[in-house]
C-alpha cells in the first residue's frame, strides 16, 4: 500500500490514507446543541493533529438520529471567525430552515446563535453542513450525518454511517489554506485532496463477526472528488440512494460511484472469520486506496449468512406527474478550463471572461454567473417541472436540488432511470432530464456540489409560489 507521501508524489491530485470515528447523538425530542468551533483531528495518524473546524469538537460532527416525522430541533452556536449556517442536505423541509445564507436566512455571525426547527418527512440518510462560504467551511471539517429512522426499521445487526472525505493537506499535515479561493482549482475539477478519511480517520479497521448483516450509510462529503467505491467480494446490495428507497439491486461489478453530496445505503452480509479482513477501496483518477477494512473478530454471530431480502418502506414523495401542463426548463452549464464561455452576466452586468475571472467567476448557468436577482423559473405549487440539464463543459458536475427530490427520466453513464435523487451527476458533455412536482413553497437553490464550482458561478434558484 502506498504511503501518503509516496501517493502524493505519484499523483498530486490523488487521495491517500483514510478514516473512521464519530460521535452518535442519541435520539431526543429536546434541543440538540451544535457548536461550530476551531479544533483538531488526527487526519493522518494518532500522533499528528490537524487544525480543523468541528461541530462539538469532532470531525465529522455528531450523527443526529430522529424518527421519521419527528421534529428536529438544533441550536447552532457559531464559534468560528466567519458567518455560518446549517443546510439540511436532502431534507424536504420548510424554506426558512433550509440554511442558505443570503437566500433563506442571514448568516449566523461569529458568537451568535440560531435555532433550526422542522419535521423530517422522509426516512433515510441525509447530512448537514454550512451553506455560507461552504467551499472553505466544508473543507475545514464542518459536516455531519442526519439519520431519519423508519417507523419500522428492517432487521440489521448494525447500522453503520461511513462519511468519506478527502482533505488537501500541506507538508506539515495541516489544511492547505493558501488554496482557498484558488481560481485554477475552481475552473478545473475543484479542490481535490491528498488524504482520504472515513469518519474522520485514515483507513480505519471495523470489527465484524461472521454472519453479521451491516447497513452501511455511505456519504461522499468531499468538496469536489467523485469517488468510486470498490467492494470486491463483499457482495453489496444497494437499497437506497440520497435517502430514498429503491428496489434492492446487486451491484453487478461490485462498484458504486458517489459524487460530492450523494449518499447510498448498502447491505453487506459478512462471512469473515476471526483474523480475516476485506477492504472497501476508493478508486479515483489518481489511483486506488483503502477506505476502510472490515476485520473478523470474536465468535460467529451466525453460521449461515442471511438470505432474506431487504425492502425499505417508501417515503411520501409525490410522483403523480401531470405532463400535460408541465413547465419545461433548460439549464445549460458552460465555462471552466478549456470551455467556450466568452462572457456572462454577473451581478447584473454582462462581463467578458477576463473580467469574470477577476471576480472569481469561471462558470455560468444559462449565461448567468452566480446567483441572480430573479429566479431561474417561478412555478405554481403542485405543478410538474421537467428540467433538462445540459453539461456543455469538459468537467463533471454534481447538481444538487434544495427542498425537493427529482426523478431521473432516463439512464445515463452515472444515473439510473426512475431513481429519486437530490443530487445528480452529469459527466462531461452529458445531458440529463429530471422531473419533480414543485410541492414545497419557497426559494430553492440548484447548484453544483463541487463546491468550488458553486463559488465560481454554478448557482441559481427557483421559486415555488
């Protein structure tokens, strides 16, 4: 296995070691306190601390667990030196609680407090992170998982969150702060790290017993890196994507691709005896590295693996599309390195590419760089929207929808027709159609979850009246 130094030498944009440790907040109807503050974490090894920003002193932040339909009550305290918010990624919540600084709320200033209160309508795997200067805040470690549990959860021996991230560290194993706002990164793939962690630690060992059935809740929390996870002979079964149940399906080639912001629930039944190990590996353009190791420990839980199928109960999504009066919208992405963007509107002014770059902008959606005064579209509540996403660039983009899930209309290289997603991956020069019922009133963002792309122009919004 490559060391971190050798891996960086082999591929400067690659990821190297990996991680695993988090705190699990108990389910409670009372207020949960989340304090964002400077801290430290052993991202490389236990002997080396890296300065981070953390929720309640841990990276990732606490795993928050609530029951489906339960009210979430979180009190955010800001102890970092910039404004912040909490965005509840994938939750179909009330607009005022969406946590988008400048659109749904003012950023919470340093030293201030903000209370988030909403009901979680869907069971599944979701997450939280800042939505103000998020490219920097997430890269410094501010994120955590929100698990909404089914009213009658299926039988699993263990429910295991695995939050994957890659970190860009310098030679002193500290976060490379000099690269924040780097326009070269923003115009290419985004901020790609050189250290991979799972649950905040490099390549952790996870003890398992023979015959144990695990529910893995996988999240790609990286700023920009698309991760392909290789399960080898772990025989994974996919049961949910972006928090929404799917008909259980085997991963035929034992790989799963997650773009930044995407989640997947996977079932694995383990046949490891004590002392045996299997790796879940992360594959990128820079190479392949272990994400976690499952290590057999103790006496068998059962001699024979479970063969009962797993079926999650469906969530109350509105799939009653009315195509006769649907609103059809095109969203065309242009710009980036080796792109053909010559000019775009930025802050109400048409600017040539050179002037856009001077303002930190490299991308445009429908000719608009960054958030506009007017929405991409306005739609009456309950109307069907058909959105055609056109990636007219040389780079992949993970497009995230706030307040709604969208249904993929046709299969592509990355997405499967019929799946409900809140974040869809478009490869270079790819077109994807999605549909949704605009049933959640308010102002909602659509943006690239390669967070440097968002900061450099790939952000817009729509309004449900």
